[in-house]
C-alpha cells in the first residue's frame, strides 16, 4: 500500500537495515548519508526538521512540499547510499529491510515531541550519556545552535522564541525533560502501524486528504456480528 504523505504534513520515517545488520560502519558512512540526504531533500522539495542515524536504523522527520516527493527521496537516497556502502564494504545485495515505516504528525501537539523522541534515541540506547555527545543527529543544531544547511526548522520550532538563541535554549530545556512512557508507546505504535499521531480532528482531516485510514480499528467484534452469523 502506498504511504500517505500529503504536502505540508510532517512525517516521521523509520528505516531499518535488513536482518538488523549494520547500515553504518564508519564515520564516512554517516557523513555520506547526510550529504545525500541534503541533496535529495532539496531535489524532491522536503524540509528536514530532525534526524538520527544509528548503527542499524535511522529516523527522519520531514515535511514534503511536493506530491510524491517523500517516496522519491527515500528511493533515490536509498539506492545511492547502498551503492556507496556496498562498494566501501566489498559486499553486494540489499541493505534495507523492505519498505520504510512512517506516521503523519500533527504539528501543534506532536512536532516537538517527535523531534525530541528522534534526537534522544542515542541516550535511550545508552550510546551516550547526553544527546549533545552524539554526532549523527540533529540535536546539536536544534538544541545547541550548530549551523546546518540540512536542518530546516518547522514553524512550531520557530514559535519557541523570537531569536535563534531563544529557540535553542527553550528546545534544550524541553529535551532535558523525560519523555513519558505513554508518549513513547504512542509514537512507536503509530510509526510501526503506519497511523497518524495527533488528536481525532487531525486524523479525520488526514483521512479525508489521503483516502486512507490512519486511525486504529476499534477492538472487539463489529456491531451486529451475531445477526450476521445467523444469516
């Protein structure tokens, strides 16, 4: 089924390596992926708000500005990087685990939550004690103000303050707070199941835009199932 990625709606993307093998094995691998991420996000008109590259998977938070741009970027970037990685490691064949997983994100309530979730992955995985110590995420940009030609702040991030300094200070303070288990579970479930994350009105709006269900089916048997059994 085609991924829902309406223009103007942020989307969280999860891409895993096949069989949990490494998709990044050296500093040059991470740097190359980010180089091509910038190139292809510009080509296919996506704003990249947050990312983290980990040994066997990666997360992105993007807003497409062109219909079909997201899938085109993922395909082009994936092919380019696989050629590079295979050549660097004298290997052949596939690298990625099938199709990427994704969920649409309501900006007003969840945009900053998703940024924080993505950038704190290295801390949750105990790779570093603080997100600022990890070089392959957007944390140093969004929380510390490091210049970047790739990272495009979303309007919700810009609302944090009138200046870049104020924005980074408030985002830094936001990231120092723990993400609740309920929020973690909601983000993970929505991403793995290809649903939208947001309030009910946002989900209804997205379903109208895409013609696809982005809410979980209600549990239990459907109304009238006993009657249908007897007909």
